[in-house]
C-alpha cells in the first residue's frame, strides 16, 4: 500500500489517487465504533467483538467531548449570536522597530505609533440590523470618522461627517435606477455569516443514517482471523508508561481491495450519500443566485451525479491496477478502562512499509497529551508529513503547556515546503477573569522565496461580568534579522468589549439626514459634490500640520 501526503497542488499520479481511496477507508475504519450492536456480551468474546467494543468505547468518548463542546458553545457563544450585541474595539500603542533611511517615511512611522483606531458596533443578527462607527485618531485627536447603517440586508447607508453631514444610501431594491447612475454589479442583498452557515449546516441526524450502512459493510467484512489481541502489551511515550491491550486488525491486499470495491459500488447506488452533499451545494448556490450573484448558477443534479459516478468509476479502475498493493494493518492500544491510548494505520505493502496515520491521547497524572501524525509512504515520489502535538499540565484554574504544528513536503527526496509553528502557553482563571500568555515561534520555508522566521508574545486578559465580556491583548512580533524588507519588530495593543443589549436603535433615514443615490437628480448630485469639495478644503486646512508632516503638503 502506498500513500501520498503532499503540500503542493500538483496533478497527482496514480499513487496520489490511490492515497485518496485509502484515506476514505481510514475514515470508515475510524467510524467503526458506531457498530456497537455488533459487540457481544458473552464472557468468551471473539477477537472481533473485543475490537468492536474498543471502537464503541472510543466513539462514546468522542460523543461526550462533542456534547461538552456544544454545551460550552450554547453557554458562551450562542447568546451573542441570537441577541442584540454591542461591541467595541480599540487598536493602539503601535511600535515599529525598523531601519528606515527615508526621513519622510520615518515621519509616517512616527505618526503611526501615535495612531488609535476605534470601532463601535451594534448588531442584531436576527433582525439583520447593524450600526457601526469608525474613528481614526492621531496624537489623541480625532482625524477622520465614518458611520455605517445596514437594514434588512438590502439597504446600506454610509456617512463621512468630516466631508458631508448626510448619509449616502444604496437601496438594493433600486437596481434599475442604480444602473442608470452607473452603479452596477450589485447583489440583491448583502450576505452575512449566518446565511452561509445555515446553508451548509449538517446535523448528526443527517449523517448517521447515511454512514451506518458503510460501517455495517466494514464490520461485516471483518473476520476473527484478521484480528489479534495481545493483553500483555505496553504503551510508552514521553516518559509515560502503562500496561495496555494491543489489538491488531490486518488487511491483505485482496481483503482491502475487496472492501474498497464494495464501498465504491455501494456509493454509486447510494442516492442518500450523494444528496447529503448535493443538498448543501444546492442551498449555497440558491442562496447566492437569489441574492443576486450571477456567477453562482447551480449545475443540474443529474450533471453533478454523472461527474460523481465517473469519479467513482475511475477509482474502481485504479483498484485493478496490479502495480499497487493495498496491504495494511491497524494497531490499537487501549488501557484497562477501554480508553484508546493510540491508533496506527500502517502500510504493509512489500518495500513500501511505513506509518500512514498515528494518533495518541493519554493522561499522566494532571498532564494531558495529544499527538497526531499523517505521512506518506517511502515509495511516494511526492511526499509529506504533518504532525501536531499538545501537552498541558495543571488544572482548569492554572494550566501550562505547549502546542506544535509542523508540515514538511518533499519531492524526489528534496525539501519543498516546511512550516513549523510552536508555542508555550500559561492560562489562569479566577472569579470571572482569565489571563493568558503565549510565546511562539514560526518558521516557513519553500522554494518560491526567502525563508521567514519570527517569534512573538501575546498577553491577553478576558473579564466576564454578566452578559458583558472585556478583553485586552498585547502583541509583539520579532523578525529574523536575515529577513529582507522586514522590521526588526512590531507590536500593538487591542482592547475590546462585547455586551448583550436590549435592541439595536438606528437613526431614521429622512431627506434631512440622507440622500438616495438611485433617486437623486443630477442637480442634487452636483450640489452634494460641491459641498464635499468645500468640506475637503476645510478638512485639509484643519489638518494642515498633519499633512505637512506626511509630505502631502509642502512645508512653508
């Protein structure tokens, strides 16, 4: 068996296509725990029953974690999505350490260090109402501001009070009139995050009936002779050691080939599987077309179904390629409580042996550990490796740990891509206050340009009080001195609040405080342009010293 994990968008040879098939098989194998009904209750359990019970216990753990995460989401996030919310953000305390030979550019940098950006927003995602203001300060002085209103996803109003005291209104219901004003290619409505989320959301009730037949197919294909159990095994990693039960599931080339073939045949005749995807695709394209995005026309169902069947047929033909060997085995280590400590999927193809997947999760007293590795097999021309590691010690009130994410891509044995991110963190929680410190490094290297190396620190504070949350974050980034065209370091401070409110109150749009771009006459437009020009001149005079420092106006 041969698999590829590659970081570049190359056209894959047969080896790469085969890895996709095996990836699908891996997913089904990992979902094997759904088949709890296949686990017998007799004392003289078969090796197959022992394996299925281990998978069932692992699935139960994942369901518990999912329910806990969903409960946290419902408590911490959902109220801010379903109720009107006021948010504020302030970006300030910029620091830039760089060698700048141009004196004029240095003046600009010095001004940026004294800049402050403030954003306030009231948002009701249920009623589709939004009111936002933006203010840019320099040297503790308001320089320019803007105000924006959004109503019903069809009406947008913007005001720049330093230049004109009325809102400019775009009503998407006035498409024809807007085209006559040369304002074109507008949607019928403005989309938001919830629109897209609702279009693609999928529930457990949608997935389980579709996946269960494939799980049953996988379980029925297993026999006791494929599974061995060693009750005297040991799990050992990073100084932690414990007794474990080792369960090995072996697939010969013919067994894996037969299993994949049956799954492909079933998928070709499975309308429920195709509709699980097609319904979401149709929801998104309908949302986009109904909202006036012209390039989002959906393909007919039968056309997409034909493409899907052709893809499955191509995979079937690959199974008959005698040059490929699908031999593999999966090794599970479980503790005395049937907790899954580690799982490996290993290619056992002659001359191409190697780990394809490794996942481990264990606790050592108060220390939690998670490890994940995905890799290609040795014969792959285009290869890669992804590793993720998490380690945390302490309690929920006081926790310290490390996280790392590494990607490595090679071709013909030569390094093509390297991404290496590592962070050490310390988090404390007490009486509604959470503080965190994160020290990290990032190294990126590929063939397209110079390598990037930076380190940084993030200090954060979160204070919760009722329905109000206040955050403060300090960021400092330091760049490798060898990196060209980059400062030695940059930093900034971010302060924000988020609070549920009773309602979003928008100012009424009247002829006295707004003008409609679609319906205004040419003479009214000329009048607006004249007043804007006069205000712009006053704005320049008011901020003349600033513009002189920026080099936009000559010094006297």
